[in-house]
C-alpha cells in the first residue's frame, strides 16, 4: 500500500502563509481499517525559528485535526529573542468527510514568519527551510503484528519525536509501507527581508527624533488648550 504525499506553501511571499499537505492512500477503506484497529493517523512538523504557528489559530481547524504544540508560542518575539531549536507541532487527523475522494486528507496549517536578525553583511534577506511533515500511525501496543501487517504498516517500530514522547506511552508508532519519510520528504523555502546593522544608528536616531517631535507637538497642543480654557473662564463681577 502506498500513501501519496504532497505539500505546498502559499503564497510564495509575505509574513502570513498556509502550509498545505495532501495525503492520499491508494488502498480503498484503509482509513476505516486504521480506525477499526483503534489506531490514529498523525503528521509531525518541525519548524525553524524563523517560522511559527499560532496555537489559538490552529484551534479553528478542530474539524480537521487536533494538535499538540511544543516550543515558544510568543507571537511577538523576533528571531533574535528565540531559542535556536524552533518549534514542533503534532497533528492527529480526523477522518475525511464523506465525499467522492473520501480517502484523501487535505491538511492546512497557517504559518507566520518572524522578523529576522539584522544582517552584518550586505545580505538583504533571511532564508529558512521547512521540511514536509512526517506521516506516522499510532496504535495501542496490544494491536497484534498480524493486524499491523494487514494495515500495510512497516512492522519496524518508529521512534517517537523526543518532544512528544510522553504522548506515546502505551502506543507504538508505525509508518505505512512504501512511504519513506526520509526519502519522500521535500523542502519548502521561506525568504523574508531583514534590516542591516549598519543602519541601526540611523534607525534609533530617527525613532528618537520622531518621538521627541511627537512629545513637543502634544505639549504644544496641551498648552494651547489650557490657554483657551483660561481665556474663556468667566470673570467675577463685584
């Protein structure tokens, strides 16, 4: 049995994109047989530090998958304030809706790009690679080897991702036959503009001048308003 997998990242530019993965089992009723065996279908994503997902946004896709998130979920931090290991997401896929293509999974994960580190050289852009997600099946340890083979799963146990190992207690991971995550995996590339360290002084100076000008302007307006209030104050007559 072969599970066909393809992924894409759209649009090709900007700080807000969607990572779409389509999984298509070639064997009819394979998804139903996996469910009957009390197994579950998962996608594991590993994102570089330049890329992040918003857990609150992922919750809007609960009709397609549930998820576990690992790593710093602070949406405001730039790359310079992040740990270098990036973040990870583990999805548990729901059964596809009953359609003509009921075997296919279409999984969309919204991605966002962080502000990159300023460059010491003349480079104007920062680039990062995003690996296609890894597909695997989790089954209770009580599921027999004969059943595993019936589901066309590779009987060689899959080591769980380190950050989600606690979720694998009492479960065993497998990969569908004829689906080799290492061989089948491709890469998506993101490129974003970055600032230059040579421009830091000008940026800081310009920012300070704008703030000072705003402060002076607000002070001037407050002074004019206060003078107007004083001039309109009623004069007490004897």
